[in-house]
C-alpha cells in the first residue's frame, strides 16, 4: 500500500494541514487544562480568565470523585410556593424536585445545555458555601446567592402558578447518602436528610427579565 504517497499533491497538502491543525488543537487543550490544574504560576496569573473561559464548563473536573474523600451523597434541590388566588385565598403548592427536572432533560440527550447541567447545581453550591447551618446569609455573597436561587426558581415556576400569583417561595435540599456496594462490609444510613430554608418574598426583580 502506498498510503499518503498515492494521493495527489493537493490531497497530501490537505492531509498535512489537517494533521497540523489537530496537533495544535490537542496541544492547546492540554496546555489549558494543565494551567487550570497546576499551582498558580506567572502564565496562569496573567491569562487566568482565558484559561477559565476555555475550561469551564465543558472540561470541568470534580476532584470529589477521588480518594481519600470521594463524594458519597446525592443532593437534590426542591422548591414550593405560596400563591394568591383571585378570590383572596392563598395556597401552598407541593414540593417540586428541580434537580429531577434537570436530570430528565439531560437523560438520553447527547448534547444537553450548560443550563441543564450546571446552573442549579452551581447556584446551590454557591448558596450553601455562603450560608450558615440555620440558613443565615454570610455577608454580601450570601445575599447574592439568595437572589440567584430565587431567580432560578421563578424562572421555573413563572409569576402565575396553580391559578394564582406567586407571592413567596421556599427551597430545601434533600441529601441522600449513596449506599455502599453489596460486597462492602460498610454500613450506612441511606435515609434522606432535609434542610428547609426560610420563606422568601417574591418581588418583580426576581421574575424573568428582572421586572423590566
């Protein structure tokens, strides 16, 4: 077999250019991932925004997968609302599993959106990291995380729900430990744990479009 040598000159040029482009692309990808993972250095400090914009969210890595402390629980975010009816009555809706909604949208989808994969998960991590165990916000970042969660919930619920106007919303997390494998001698309580947050009043700024 003569391989590439059997190709015409234009075909050989095209193959050479393609190989060069692929090689440069692979080298660039490896360099970006390395700089994002490696300790701070002159290059990563100078070009940190470029590196992060390339790596996130497609090539994000969660180190909780690895020992010595891998992630051993599933976290779901639920929400419910208080709605005001036209006859003056109010109603509290049931809990809606927002995480399950994202899971259903991703399942079987070869190219799920960044929003379905990351928006709610990252927002909840941001919220937890900036609130105490009683749900009290820690400074400005805590208050910003509340606004972010409220807007995500209202984007899912909309201003009208169950025949009424949404006045308040409440969120909770459901943490379910992952059961150990059958061959393991480890024993774990896999009963879900609930962490219910305070009720939040909904304003026009929490609606899609920011009330504009």
